[in-house]
C-alpha cells in the first residue's frame, strides 16, 4: 500500500460556496469540520470517525439562501477526494457492505468502488427538517457523493422510527462499507484490467 499520496486536498470556489477539504483515508480520526450546519457536521464526523479517516473541512456557503448549495458542494468535494484516494491505491477490496443497527433503526449499505457513479436509496424521512437540514438533502448528498466518488452506492433502511437514527445510521453504515472496500486485497480488482 502506498500511503505517500495522502492526504488528498480539494478546493472548490463558486459564487455559492467556498470549500477547503483534506482527506486521509488511512488516518487516525483527526477531524475538524465546520460546514456552517452543526447537524451536518455531526453526520460527517460520524462518517470520518467510523471510517477511521482524517478529515478537515471548512465551508463558507450561502446558507442565507438555504442548505442546498452547501450540502451539494460538500458532497462534490468529498467525492472528488474519495475518488482520488481509491484510484491511487495499489490494491483494494473494492466492495464493501454493512448492515448497521442504530437503536430501533437498521440500515443496509452496500457499495462498489467501480468507477461508475450510481446511487440507489430509499430514505423516507417522516420529518422535513433535521437540525436545520432539509431531510431531502440527505438523499441528494449520497447521490452527489456517489457520482463524484465514481462509486455504486446502495442505501436501504430496513426499519426505523426515529429520523435522527435514520440519518446517522446511514452515515455510519457508509463509513464501515467504505472502510471494508478500501482495505488491501490480493489480485486484480476487475477482470476488465481497469476500473
């Protein structure tokens, strides 16, 4: 495994957001996140912590408009850093999955670092907002992340009653699935010769 290329840094500057992100997928849980949305910070901290990443994220977004641009652009930047990370590995498992319980919620997450950005999800929140985030934005976050990271991502809640547990369970399940997929492997990752 070649760790010399980490961390991966990504910057994005538009009329809507300014983002600086640094990601080390083989980190030691050094996490500094300031998106301007505390609940989103909490979700991203769960992702980075359970995946054992180092993640630094600073965002200046147009939250006076709404949460859309900030959430979307964070997903773009994180996805870019994740794709650069997995493509730079000598070997990896490629596939990852996790069936994760969070109290009454049970979340299935399966992914393939395939080079094909596809998201399939069934996040049926029963509230419109969670901690200042529109719940529709979580599905948009995962879709944008999958496209930007060039991964196939399936997230399916098996059951839930609490919306906070649904959101947090998704981020934690994704963390463990990614952790598995990024582990070293022997042999080729594809019969095609390239992902």
